[in-house]
C-alpha cells in the first residue's frame, strides 16, 4: 500500500480557534479522499501564528489544547497547538497534538527563535527532545517544529545548544525506525527565503536518511507574511515544493516523487538533486497583495481609500489595493494643491481609470488658504517644513474622513526609502491602517509597478508616472533629489546598512561617498520616532521596520562619535 | 579601616558611550573623596539601558567593551557593559567589567528576562555562574546583574533553571569568603515596584549572610522609567534606600548602617527589620515628569506644544510639560470649535495662566466650515464619527504646525482609559512625539492633577476643570459617559483585565455587570490598531500599552466565541 501523508498548507486566523479547527477538518477530508492515511498541519495552526500576547492568557492556551485534543477528524492529524505549562511556574509549550484516534500530545518545540521578528522565548518553555508519533496512519514519524530543523545546517543566526535533527539521527542509529520526519512550520517570507528553507529540508533529509516533510503556513498576519511553499525533501536531494501564496493540501507519496499531488491552485514544483527553486519575477507582487488582502479579510475590512498623488507610490498602492479587495472597493482621491502640476491630476486619473477604482478629486486649495490664514502667525516665522507638512496633513485628514464616514480603511502609501529617511509626514501621508509598500525600497516600487503592468497586460501605471522625477509637490518645483541622493544610490546605501549590517566605513568601501553615506545613516537614525508611529507594513525584506527593528528613541546620539573623540 | 563601597545611581544616555564614561569618572571622583575604595555602577551603564538593537551592531559591543576596559578611574569600578560573544556563532553577554587597576571582565548575566518590557534573550547569551571580584578596593565581592537576584525569592513571573544567589551561598559553604554581594541593576519602575525590589535585596542578604548592594539606574528612556532607589540590605533585614528619581552616589559603610551617606538630592531612608518603604503620595507625579523631561533632554528637545481643551487631561499634561522643560518653554493652544463651551476656553486660559506657560487661542471654526464644505459629499452620508474626528484632526494639524515651525515637540494628552477604549482620534488628539499620560487611568489623571495643585501650593488646575463632567466636545452636549461607563468603573474593569489578567467572568465576579464588562473588553481588543500607532508613553503600571503589550492586529476575533459555540 502506498505510504501517503497530507501536508495542510493553510491560512489560519489568529485567535479564531473554532474557525481554524473547522478548516483543519475540511482539509483533512480532502486528504482522506486523496488516499492519505494521516495529515500534518502547520505550527500553532489552532491558534494561528503568531498569537503574541494571547498566549499570556492561560485560558486561551487551555482552549487551544482542548480543542485540538477533541478534534473529531476522519484520519489522524498532527496539530500545532499551544500546550499548557508543565507546572505552575513555567511557560506553555509550542506543541504538537495528535488528533483523531488516541489523541495525545506528541512533542514540544525545542528551539525557540528570539531574534528578528521572533519572540518565542517570551511565550514558551523549550523542550529537550524531539517527538515521535508511532503507528499514526500506519507510519512512524519523527516530529519537529519549524526552528527545530534549522540548527542542523547552520541556518540560524546563532547556534543553539542542541540539534533536534541530529537527535533523531542518533535515535535511528540506536534502532528507532522511522518512515519520515515531519516539521510543522510557520516560517515567514522574505524575498530570499525559499532556497534557504529548501536547504534546511534537504540537509535534514540527507542526515536522517528518510523523507523530510515541512508543512508551512500561508498568508498574511499583520506585518508577517507566510508564503507557504511546503517542502518535501528526499535523502538523495530530490525535492518537491508546493506553490506559494495559496492554500491547499499536498499529498505526499513517500516512495514515489512523481505520485505526489497538490490539491489547490498552482502547480507543484519537482526539483532535481541540488536544483534551486526559481521564484517568479512577480513573487514580491503576490507577497504585497496577500499582506494587504489578508489584513483586510482577517480584520473585517472590505473597502480601502487612499490619496492618489499622481506619483509612483500611490499608483502602485492603488494596484495593490485593487488586487487585494477588488477595484470596485477601492477609492482613490486626488487632492491637488497650488503646487500640484496638471500631470499629477492626469496621472492619478489615469491610474484610477485603468484600474477601474472609484476616483474623486477634492482640491485642497480652499482649505490650504484658510489654514494659512488661521495659522499665519505660526507659519510666517519658523521652519518652512511646517507649511509643507500642512498640505500633507490636510490630505491625511480628508482620506481619514472618507475612511471614517464609509467604514473603509485608509492605507499609507510610503516606501521604505522614504520612511528610512523620514521623508514623509507623520499624520499626513503616513496616515492609514496599513502601509503596503512600507518594506519596499523606492526602486522596488518602480519594478513592482512594471510587474503589475505586465500582469494586467496593459499600462495601468502610465509612462508619465513611471518616468517623471519623484516629487512631494509640497513646494514650488520641489524634487526628491533636492533633499535625498538619487534613489538607486539611497536604496543601496540603506540596504547595505539595514539588510547587510554594514557601517559607514563598510558602505564607503563599496564605492559610496562618505559624506552621502553619513547623511543617509544620520537621517535613518534620527527618524526612528516617526517609524514608532507607522502603520504595520508587510515584511518582504530580510529586515523590516517594525517588529524586526527595535531602535531606541531617546538615544539618537550617534555612538560612533565616541570613536572619533 | 572602614569598608566603604560607592553605588553609582546614574542616568546614562543610550548610545552615548563617551558621555556615559565621563559620567562614571565624575561619580567615581566623588566616591573616592567620600572614602570609598571601589564603586559599583548600574547594569549596562556604558551603553545605557536598554540599548535595544544597537546590540546587534558588533562594533557597538566592541566599543562599549573597549571603553570600559580602558577607563582611567581613580578607584576600581565595576562597570555594566555589553561584552563580545565568546565565539562567532554566539550572542554578546550582558557583562560586568572591572575598570581601573587590573581591568578585566568579571562576569556575565545568567538570568535574561524575556517577558513584559524585557527582550534580553533577543540580545544576550546567558552565562552559567555568577562572578566574584577578588581584592577589589580591598574587598572580595560576589557580582550579580539585576534579574540574577530575582529568582531567589520567587519574584520572577516564571522559574529559571538556576538561582545565582544560591550558587554564591553554596560557594560560601565551600569556603569562599565574601565581604558583600553586589547587583548592577536597570530595574524599571512601576507603581508597586519598590517594595518588591526591597524584598529581593533582603532575601538575598539573608541567604548570603553578608550585605547585598543593589545599584539601580535612574531616569527615563523612551517608554521605560527607572526610579533609582538603590538598596543595601543586611542579613538581619535592615536596609537603606537611596532617593527615587535623582542621580547621586550612595556611600555604603558595610559595617555601620548609620554611617551610610547619600551624595545628591533627597534623603536616604533607613529601614528597620521588615519595615517597608513608604512611597510618597506624589511619586507618580515625579515618574511622569521624569519620563517626559528625560525624553526631551536625551532627544535634544527643548520646547513643547500641546492643545489645551480646558479638560483635565490637557491641564495635567500642561503641568507635566511645564515641570519637565520649564513653563517658559511650553505653549498651550486653545482651539475652540462651535461645540466648545465658554468654560473650555476659560479653563484652558486659567491653567496656562496659573502655570505661566505661553497661551494661544486659534479658533477652528473657519477651518472647520471650510473643511465641511470641501468634504460635504463625504460627510453628508456615512458615519457621524467622521465629522467629529475632523475637528480633532484639524487641532492635531495646528499643534503639529506649531511644533514643526518652532522645532518644538507636540505631546499627545490621552490617558490609558481612553486609549484602551479607542475613545480618541488617530492623528488628532493622539498626535505627538510622547504621550505623558498614556499609562494613567482617568481617575489617576484627576488624582495627579490634585497632587500637582498640592505641590504648587495653589490651584493650578482650577476647580471647574477638576469637577466638570468629561466631554470630548466634538458634538453638541456630548459627554464621555454617553459612550463609556463612568470612569471609576471603566478604570477598574480595565485594570482588573490588564494588570491582574482577569477575564470577563473574573471581572463580573468582582461585582461588575457582564454586559458592561463585555463592551469594555471588546472595545479594548478592537482598538489595538490605534495603539500600534500611539507615541511612546512612560510606563508606570504593571502593564502598559506598547513594549509590554503585544496584541495581534488582524486577529480581532474574540477567541472566547469558541467557548460559547
């Protein structure tokens, strides 16, 4: 008889225990129908990942645990679930429960990532050994949870004291016979992640000498994205990869790679020994759309409003919004001021028209004039940035008025380059419940706009928007390059510092001018107070502002001053 | 010869390695002059606490370590400093360096708190034993770092695997003779903290059989406050306590409690066996003022602007601001609308006049009318909250215009009760760089306003402000109680849930109506998206929004729905 295991690549909703349980039951039915004798879910599927401080509520943990243990599924399922502390003075575990016949706890996670976007030492007690699920659907399985498998090939930023994969290998040497090892994952996306994850799976399979099956969560949860792409790797280096960004059931035939099937949208990738996965060019586009779409779906938001300036950022944000909630549920508002050029209105209208979203024009000139009169004493002296910000804040107010009146969510249209430099207005263009482009450098914004045009098969974002010099249009003839280095340079300097951790010296060694580099890094450091108040942005880079970026605020002293004392 | 140790109760600036080193040198001079043979600093004094993601920069850690090792101090000092990882695949340590004669690393922190506001497992590798500093200034000392001493009496939320105090006790049994054990702390404030800290010190001294000396950081760093109150406890239960909220040097005579002295402002408290510390009634007032004052000082902000509505929150915020940066550096702006009553303007003027801050009146009627005209189509249909928020956002815009023009910082005036219920306007009254009252329940705001009046010896906050029913004045005859339970009830429900962790059942068991409780908890859960964008607020309660409160956003499903399926 074929040895068939189903991996449930799913999109749970954090906190929705009942809904997540129902989803598991539905997917398990599909799995059974396809001949699987057991199913493997993702990490913490019953609570959704990451449950964050819900885990501090004892009764939440108990409810998850009870629901998992009592799940009436047609074939056995390994369910990722918070499990209660082992004693009164301990934390809960990040566990795996065997549901269906002879329900019981199988194991708890050993390696608790506490870096970057991860906080698991805050919530969980670490276990000391991996689990084994014996005679489950006729198989014997090693059971690990996400990070547990990452130490083995050195893919963690720092070493843990133990290596659960090696522990299972050692058990094998001692005579424990396993058909496969499974891994319940909630492994977040970033643009370079899939091949690292593939390496983790292949390394484990090779050492274990049997197939390694990794079921990964899919979908967006606030700032975290999960791309799915569940993996099965065989000891010889062959592997299969489920599609990214869609839910489905991966039916794994342990003995015959060509008999594996994917029940869901998209195609299974079969990878030869050492073959890497080719991520589609427009993968980032899917990531950004899913982030916003899931944020809306999970928060009960059905419509979106944004300011359409005629610039590239708001044009792309409109494309993302239309893809996320449907063009008919998106409203773009053009809010020209005396500093807006005619092309700004024309380009905004063009984007709206091409996308088929609702379009409104609300000029701000009257409001702007009245505000200048009311604030004459304030604005006539002092820093000119006050007058510039006034326009951005009037626009923020209008967008928010539309949002509040209609129960829509405003989105902020800023990108990572701007946010990193503070080249944006708090409560102005930074206003909104979500910032879909908040982790995209400016040049990525351009690339993604072109990718959208490709996908739509027409120039939704017109040539004028794509080619004119970026401008905030808050003062006469203003250009971004008056205040910032050209974006290709700015992006690269930011990326070298944020993603690669280089300091000013390291960056100048890559060929950039020291004065420019210092200016960029100083603006980055001194604008953290703005980022503290930015809306959540989907994380697509190795390091995003927000959960994965914890700078001190009242500490804007450049500590390197010390070095040059 | 007297055995004299100096504890440096200091206020380092995060990232300012050179400045912090200079501060240590100055304090050490005082210590020497007072006859101390060595000095003990606070945790991570050289980097400031908490350095957060600065610790991810390798060269920052190296710079701290090098600076500490090379410090040319007149008597030996134990310096809290980040120390480099022990190997390439490890994290740095939270260490203690002996500076002065024979400089070297003494120990690294064993217990790394990773709960509430603490993130230390993110940054540090845990050590396995406490340190000993031998023949330092003629003494032999056990050396521990903050949390290291908290396991011993069970004052941590969960148990660690080891107890550094017991380890030192065991060394004593094995013949290691110590004069005292010291503890370098950065132990944050909350309103019930000091007597817990005292209990930690007494418990350690009793078990150790020698004096236990705890040097604590003082001052504000963003949302974290440190109250100082360094402690020395003797094995018999006697203790001394340095003053709260001020820097200074505590000269400890290990053999004679009455010879201990405090060089700085305020008075040393000498506590008899089992005597608790009495925290002054207006302690919370000092906490809030220090939080704002240090945020400004450390960020280079010298002036503050806020909206003065005539209500209690902005009146108290004005008192705090005037105390923090000086009345002459504070501007209060009254921004009456058609819904503002005359007493609102009068009361705002009264507060400003009594405090001696600058006062401006900028009516918003013209702007409001223009905005209504511009937004007629939007406001004439849809939810009335849009029109209400418009007024709050116009005011936020005006305050921010003043701030931007004058290089001042706007402060948000909201309190914890409002923020917890979402009874506030994003980008309106929530605008500002800091929210001094953000962790105070509404009834605490009243109490603190009275405490200010007591301190000033006159009714700075007038009787009308203190006694009129709270109103947002965004609609005709609007009262907070139209939308919220009376504040004494609301505050208590929020406190029982947030501080004590009770669920709806637990709260109704305390005598509250289930419908009210459910409404309050639902509003709390469903407004997390606003709190994600709130400015930092000084943490004075056991659990504050912000760093110590990590709710999921797109997860506003009340998971308890599951229980009532």
